[in-house]
């Protein structure tokens, strides 16, 4: 289960998403190129008042490999199935 999320873009939609996630008990961090939007999100309580450096950005290599395998199967099925749905 998720314990924290990072919202990139804290305009109207990003701040609304952050507020909804906070109401569900998640720690929400945010980033925005517009400093005013970032400060507004902090002031309204949409995001944590700290750096997003606490967000876990580790790569799960096993999951990436599984995703590539799934993509490989999908591409193979698209290339080997004709328009009638019968394998070539």
C-alpha cells in the first residue's frame, strides 16, 4: 500500500489531487516550476511543508523486467494475429 506520493504540477488540478490524497491519509509531496503555486499548495495544506527528497525513488529492477516481458508479449501478439483474430 502506498504511504507517500509526489504530485508534479500544483496548479488547480494538482492541488485538488493532493488534497484528496491527504484526506485519505497519505503523505503528499509536491513540485512545481511556479513558486507561487508551490507556496499556495503548502499554505492550503495540500502538500507536506518539506522537500520531496524524502520520496522513495528507488528502481525495482525485477518489476521493470516483468513490464518489459509483458510489453514483449503484447507486441508479439499484435504482430502475429491477423485481422480475423486467428494466429498466423
